[in-house]
C-alpha cells in the first residue's frame, strides 16, 4: 500500500518507538547493574547510568560459574538439537508430503498431537524414559509375556537398560522429538508444484536424489529459520537439564548455571545479594543467541514468509 | 524405433471413470497431436504414456515393449510441461544437464552436451542465468533443451505453448516442428488449440470426454469429420448445423422449413428417411442474389474482419454463418441466397451424431486394434 498519510506515519512510529523502549528498558537495567559494584547495586534508588565495574564483574561471573565448560556443553547440545531437528523434520515431512502409503494420516496426526504436548507437560514420563530409554521395549516384552518365555527357555532374564541421565544424548533427544519443524517443512513441501516433482521423475531422479538435489536446496531458507529457532530454544533450556543433570560440573548448561548466580539464601548465605554478578552472567549468556539471530536474520525472515523469488 | 501402441486403455480415479477403451497406434517418428476441449483427458493420456499416472486397464507399449509397470525413467520419454517446471535454484546449464548428471555422465562430457543443445535452441548466452531471470519464451526453450539433451525415443508435450503470447507461440510452434524433424523421436503433443493441432500434426487425434472421436491427418479430419462433435470442434468459425430429413425420392435432404438441398443419389438412397444434421462450413458457402440459389436466408448481422466479412444469416430461425472474402453491401434483414457446393455438405445422423456417407454407415471411425 502506498499512501501519503503523514499523521498516521508519525503515530505508528511513536507506537513503534514506545514499544521498543519498553522492551529494551529491562535489558538496559541489567546492563547498568552489571557495571556497578555490590554496594552501588544494592543502594536505592536504582542506578540508571553505567558505572566502571563492567569488566571486573564479567570476569568474576565467568569464573564463579565456570562458564567455559558450561558454554561448551550448551553449544554441543544446541548444535545437536539443531542438526537432529532439521534432519528429523525434513525426512518426516518428505515422507508425509511426497509418498502415499497406508497410515500416512495416522503418522501425521501422531506428529500433530506432539505439538500439543510440549516437553514441560510430559516431563515426568519423559524422565522415566530418559532414566532407561529401553524401558518401553522392556514393558512391551513383559506385557506380551516374551520375557517370561525367554527366561524359561534360555534361563536368561531379559533386562534392557540404557540410561540417558547425565549425558548429552539425554539432553538432546527429547528436545529433538517435537513437531514444530515437521510442520514448517510440510507447509513448504506442499508449495512445491507437482510438475517439478514430475520433471525430476522424467529426468530420472529417484526420491533420494530429488530430496538432495531439489528439495534441500530449495528449502535453504527454511533450514535457516528452523536452525535459528531451535538454537535459541535449546540454548535457553532450563527445566529439562535441571531435572536430568545431577553432574553439573561436567554437563551443566548455561541457563541452569545462571541460577547459581542469582542471589538467594544458598548462594549468598543470606548476606547481601550479588545482583551485579547475576546481571553480568545474564549478559554473557545472552550473547550467543543474539549473534545467531543477527547472523541468520536475513535468511530467517525469508524462510518464515516463504517467498524465495 | 519407437512406435507407441495404446490398447484398450482406461483410467479411473476411484469410482470416477474418466477414460474408456482408448486405442491408438502411433508410428515411429510421427508427430501426433491430441486435440480436445478442457477436461477431456488429454493430459491424462499423455501422462499415462510418460508413466506419471497409473494405467487402470489395458496396456501401453513403446517400441514393442509393454511399459505399464516401468518407471518413467525406464521408458525413454522426455516431457515438456505447460509451466516449464524448471528447477528454480539451478542455472540454465544445470537445468539442461540435470538428466545427464543423474545418469552419471562426467562433468566435461555433460558440459559439451549442454553447450551443443543450448546452441541448437539459441540459449548460449543464458547458460549461467537462473530460470527466474528469463522470459517466458526463453524458459520454454530451456524446458525443450532439457528434453532434447536426453535424446529420448518419445517426446511428450503437454500444452507447452499455452503460456506464451500469440506471436511467440507461432514462432515456438515452428521451432518444435523443426526440432522434431531433426531428431529421431516420436512426438506426442497435447493441445486444445485447433490451429496448433492442425499446423503441427502428421496425424490428429480428436478426443471428447475420455474417448477418441477420430484419428486422421488434419486434412482428413477437416474434410471428413466423423461426427457432429468433430465437425463442430475443428474449423473456425465453427461449422453450421441444420436439421433435416433425407428423401431418396427427391435425392435430397429436406430441411425443417421445407427447403431442399441436393444430395448424391447413392447417399440419399442409403440414408432414405433418416433424420439428420446437415453440416456446412462457413468458408465453403457463397452468398448470391436471392432466388438464384438452393438455400434462402435473411441477414441477421454482419461482422467485418478486414480480410473479408462474416455474415450471420438466419434460415427460418436457425443461425447460419458464411465467411466470405467478398464484401457484399447487405443490410440487416435483407434476403439472400446461399449456394452449397455438393462436396461441402456433411451429413450426420441426428440421433447417433456419426457421419453418414454413401454406405449409410459410419466412416473414419477410430482405428480399432485387435486385442
Ligand atoms: N487426481 C484426479 N482425481 C480425480 N479426477 C481427476 C484427477 N486428475 C484429473 N482428473 C479428471 O480427469 C479428467 C481429465 O483430466 P485431464 O487433466 O486429462 O484433462 P485435459 O484434457 O488435460 O484438460 P486441460 O485441457 O484443461 O488440461 C478431468 O475431468 C479431471 O477432472
Ligand atoms: Mg491438461
């Protein structure tokens, strides 16, 4: 729409800027808090302008919470989730859109239902599975009486066990098993004209060739969008790592680690809260997602609005 | 060698039968055009030859080999689609060479083949562009080059020209015919544009509602339409139809209003008493002074065409159009006479819609292949 409406333009800009300020203000306060020493932070009224303790605080926060290890862990998990998610989503959607088989709708609805059951909702059963990833199979064997049968026949008591607690696998897998990406891909694949599929068939390309040579290159922007979303999602994970990681020193993730910096009676022993360190830690943890979003932004937006022209 | 035999082929989607008992023999290196209105099953037939659509019943053989159960890539067909269907993320060169890449042809050899084919359709300068940066005509050429490079036995075209403007369409039509003459392939071309069909075809196949109405050279189909449907579909402006009854005694057909058109005696005898539709092509009628010809009519209105005029007449209340290069000074409502050349009179059974000739039987019925 091209219209000359100066008043409306001005008004929309005012609304936009107000919204921006409202959003940025807390971040600004966090930044300011991270630049003062403990006394200044804990004195009323709240400081609105930066002090000179920024680097000192950053260093201290980094050291206290052993951020080096935590960063490595979180990057491993986030990248694992991104790669796993893209692979699973792409292949599932490929199968759902381009193949005609019995039970296709059933698969579709199963995937769809997982959309309504995010990890937080099914966290207890998910924990049970993570504690022994083979327990569903064990349950099946028990229920069908196979365990008993094998025990009587061979004398071996079948006892499947695969513990995922305190491992990268345990952190990554449940985050990969969600439907968001599958839907993004499905919507994109549905926009691929039939004639393109048929042209590839006439050119002699089988399904795998078609996937690799045509679909994946065409869905570059979708991959970028999904990668960005999943990276930020995995980076910010709190509840799941909190639950399954007891070995914090080796497998801790950054969002959980921030908790150790936030003042409470355990960390500060009831003394003066170390808000300046907590805020410095927060700023450090915020950096990677921001970098990813900024770098991917151009692709990301194109992928979501789906106009690769 | 790639003749195509289509034997008793039928197609249905679930319970909807959209094609029944289609038989067609296409000879090696022939250019066959399948012509018919929208929805008559032209594309479906073509896609069954290509292997993109399953064949419900009957069989299709290419070069003597039944291909019903072969994958598209095993059939040796290449196809040009209506919307080009180019790979948007590949350059023109990659688009053209993709089939060879899939077939495992080496890079250097592929490049040479792409350049040779691109040269032949005038695409050299565009090899590094993406399809999005090409005009419609250029995209069409890429689609063609992509088909040519595989040196197919059979070339399939599904309305490849319908997205082009009129001038480009004629140009590409010539180019397609030239390509067909140059390469050793059998071509099957689907269109609903009769000019395209008439000009391109060695043989025309006229389809209607999932069946073949008539197969023949464009000339045969124009001169001896096998049915009311074909007569009305081929030719522009469309054939006129007047109802009447054959009288052997008068060696003529008597029209509804009592006017009489002479018939060859043998035809009149064979079809004595039958109710018929008389088909008259507008361009084979001549306007003369009233009373001097066998058919009397009134002028309804006249359309100027530049090269001539299209006279819309009324015979009793039935419309009759006459196309003539002569510019008669006629006003609406004037009485005129119309002469009918005996060879320009087509008789069709009123009930059956099939052509009636000297034997009183159907002629040029679809070729039937013994099963
Ligand atoms: N997947 C489908 N399911 C059900 N009916 C179909 C399907 N595809 C095509 N048809 C029907 O088959 C008939 C023939 O279709 P087809 O595409 O062959 O027509 P066409 O002659 O090529 O027409 P057009 O000139 O418009 O392309 C149509 O009536 C159409 O509705
Ligand atoms: Mg069609």
